[in-house]
């Protein structure tokens, strides 16, 4: 077939794919918007039907009027309230397809704006505490129902989801070795195989037989997406991009092997020149100041609040076994610096000297970590202290001394560090923590050290003070449940 006929055919196909994408995005967005409108209208209609007369009678006249304004009492007020909430949800990007992992927090922000802005002058009036409690109650109920609704809609509309890649309409493109490897991985994991196209050195030579073969592969598979695997030359990449553009197909690329255990690459502008940011320090500038402030304040607060537990643990250790109350162990911290970590003693004397004979019982097998489910070196009271994590209370002193943080990676032993792989050293980019993503993620039920490092890497690269607060809050039920602790 003449080249221009092939190109025209692909252009018609590209227009058809564009129409298909448009209708999928329009249908999905319309259903999502309609579901939000119905859900919000139902929530506020139910709130208006609640028997709140006895509660309103306890409020002063201004607060009672504020509550009646917060919960619409007639259809016109309900329409205004729902409209303002939908507008604020749109402003906070709660409908963005590409950032759904942030939707829960953005929905909360949008609802807060929609509730507060229309009554801004009254929010900061008399009896401020009562008014914000009312806002908080309505916000919490509305947010919880909206998040559940969004999850239900996402599950029900998977076939319409604009982000969804259909295996049968996705073409895997790359060198033979990489295409074969990824295809085998999909088969082994029970996923649907994808159509493939193997690149050779002939493709980058401009308009050639290989380029036409890629055109044909796209047409035969009716693919609307290309996934690139492996390493491609600039010329090969350009040829694939031109072909995909002509056929109306989107192009994605898998992460290069060198980045799989490191940062997520991102693009930044420097003097109007786009640069790919491959790596950066874990915490910089104001982040370090904020984290240290939280550590010092939290450690001092913990020392005062938990003083009775300190006394109980120290007395229990002293009475039930011979030896010192505290146990000091050399650990590796920020930047590879060693420090003495303090704990309540939970094992018999010379426990470290006995470890070599217990290596076979290590639940982490060949990994650097050493843990036993029933360690014979542990004293009877030590079993309770370890399961309840009370043995770690003295580490608050390490936090005050700047050797540890309230939240961070698990502090490593020097003997463990000797067995580390290069990508494991990311753990030393921040201070080790008393608690962290590993502890709240299952503790010793996470039996792979690579999974531990993966959890901690995500925490380090995505650090925010709110994430630290979240981990501290989640630590409480994790400690109380004693799940995975030994």
C-alpha cells in the first residue's frame, strides 16, 4: 500500500481514538459529578431531618442560627450549599484523573472551604469553639460518606476509567530481551498477556519496512497505548513517538532498572530549561528545623506523660532478673555515625554472645535483620516489655540528644550494615526513629528486608510533618494490639 494511504488511514484511526477517549472521560466525569451532587444533597437532607431541637435549645441564639445556616432548611438553601461545595471540590482538584491518590485530602479541603466561605463572617463570631465543633462534625460526616462514595464509584466504573490501560489494546514495544522478560512476568503473575512488537536496529532508519511493521502492529492489535520497555536510542525513541502520534496512541515508559530502588524522577525548570531531577537530599532546610522541633517537643512531652510507665518498667526489670536496668547497644544512625541506643534490658546477661548459635531460627533468613519469634534469651518480663514496646521508652533520651527521631527508619546494627546492598544505605539519610513505617506496617509480620527498605524509602522521599503525625497516631493502636511484636 502506498505510504500516504497508510498515513491517511492512521490519521482517521487517530481521530476515532480521540473521540473514544473524549466520551470515556466525559462519561466518567459526568457520572462522578452527578454522584457527588446526589450524595451531597442526600447528606444535607438527612442532616436537616435529624431531631436536633433539644440540642439547639442548649445553644445561644447566635450559635443556634449558625447551625441552622450550616444545615440547609429549604430546597433553595440546599441548592446553594451543594453548588458551593461542588465548586470548591473543583477548585481543590478533587476531580483530577491523574492525582487520585490525593483525592481524600483534597475532598476534605474542598468541603471545608465550601462550608466555611459562605458563612465566613459568622465563623469567627461569638462562642468560637462551639461553631468550629459544629463545622467539624458536619465536615467529618460529609467527608467520610464522600470518600466511601468515591471508592464505590471507582470500583463500579472501572471499564470507563480514563486512566485504565486495557491489556488487549496496549502494545509492548522494546528490545527482544526486555519484551520477553516483561511478558513472562505478566504470565507468571496471572495477568492477561499484551501484544508485543520487538525493536531492532533497523527501526531508526526513518520510513522503512520496520516503521510500517509498527504501523501494522498498532492497527492489528487496535492498540491505543504503547508501553516502552528497556533502553532505546534517541533515534529509535523518536521513530516510535512519530508512529504513535500518527496512530493516535499514548506512549508510556517503564522505569529504568537503575531507578527502581531510588527516587521517582521528576522534571524541574532551571532558567526555562527542563531538567530531570533524579535524586536529592532526603530532608533539607526548613524540613530539618520542623522535624527537630517536633522531636524535642514530643520527647519532652513523652518523658513527662509516660513517667509512671518508666517507673513500672524499671522496677519490673530490677526485681525479676539480675543485671542492669538499662541496656546500651551500638547502632548506626544518620550518615553512618554510630551511637549508643538505650533500652530497658529484656534479655539475660551475654545475650549478644549467644546470637551466633541462634542464626538458624532467624525469621528474616538471609536478610541482614535478626529476629526470633521465641527468643530463649528473653527474660519473662522482657517478653511483655518487648511485645508492648515499653522497652523502647528510654530511646526518648536518644531523641533529646539528637541521635534519633520520634519517626524514622529502624536503627541498624553495625553487623547488619556490613551485609547491606548499595540501595539499602538510603536508610542513613535521616535519623533513625523510635517508630516508623515498618512498625505501623506490620512490624515483624513484614518478613522481607527489601519490603522494609521499600516502606522506609517511600517515607523518606515523601516526608512531611503530617506523615510523621500520622505514623505517631497509628503507632498507638499498633502497640496496643501487639501485632507482629516479639
